[in-house]
């Protein structure tokens, strides 16, 4: 789908939501990178499968400056392969509230449900320890139910272009997990809040540091080697090694700028 161009008068999500549904949907579906449709054989304009079934859902209430975009790779799929929620911040910037880029053809790990079938909120409320351990050993990070699609960079570029057409100065987001923050650093984001905590965490995982000392193997998520990589650190933090609540850093990327910040220099993913 070709990039949507904003009418001069349209500068907010609320105004987009007030457009006729076909134009509104065309606008929001332009956020999906072309590689997504190519990967799953979807029509890039209608977002339909070869049988003509529409696989995209756009929730954009007229009274809200918010949109939820959900796309499955096939009819009847359990999980969306692409999910994006955008909002406007109090200062008018575009906020990525939630983004999921799942490989629906990869194995699924039930980290989103506990043993009683209740929603875990990806570990924020309760945890499915067996599923989390399986996910970790398969190379996933906290919060992942499936492997990723490896389309984050392309999706962020589409979001940034969209924000620029609306006259926004930056895109902002919260990093729900430690590894998210490092991932977004590598995509050119910096910190509105939380950089000092990220740097303190890095120091804590250095030899002789307070967090390194807590990697005692007492749980599968606290292996002594976990501090040597971003993924291992994130699992240890998810397991409570900080001994305090994880506060998601608030991050931003100015339109057209890559900030080049790194709070864990030399640490591989």
C-alpha cells in the first residue's frame, strides 16, 4: 500500500477517525510494511486473502485520538500477526502504545495464560513459569508468545513517516521490558525518563555488581551467565532480580533523527 498523504487540515488521529471508513482504513493500513503482505500473500490494498476474506480490523472510535490495527495471516488464526495501537500524547506526539509482530507460523508458548487459563498480562499479573522457561530456552524474550517477524525497523519507518505527515515532532513509547528498551535504542530512540535506571542496571550486571551477585542459579531465569546478554538480563529482571518493580522507561525518537544512545555498550543480544 502506498503511503497515505494527509489532507492539509488533518493533523490528529481524532480527525482521521472522523473520516469516512474507507479513507480512514486506507490511512491506517498504510502503516503496514509491504513485506508483511508479501510474506502472507495478502492483497496490499484490500488486505484480503486469496479467497477474498478481509483479514484486517481497524478500531478507530470517532470520539478518541486512538486506533487499534489488527491483522491475521489467515482466516481463523488464533493470534494477530500484526497488532498496533497508536495514541496521541498530551503534548500531541504520536505514541506507540502497543506493538506486536508475531510469526504465526512459529511455535506458540502459553506465557499469556496461567495454569488455570487466566490471563497473565504477560507476567505483570501472574506468570506461567513452565511456559516462560520453554520460551526462554527457545530463544524468546519475556512477553513473547511466538518468535518475531523481524519487521520492526520497517514498521517503525512507516509509523515515523505517518507521524511526519501529520506534523508530529516525535514518536514516543514505553519499553515494557528491559530488552525492549535496548531494542529501541538500536532503532534510534532515546529516553524521556528512565535512562539513569537503565545505566544503573548495566553497572549492576558488571563483574562484582549487585545484580551479577544475584545470578545464583536459584531459578532457571537466574543462570550465572545471564548477565552476559540482553536476553538473559531481561529474563532475570522479569524474574524479579531487581527486587523492585520494573518501571517502563519512556522513550522517544524525533522525526528524521536517530539518537545513537546505548546504555549497555558491548553487550550482545
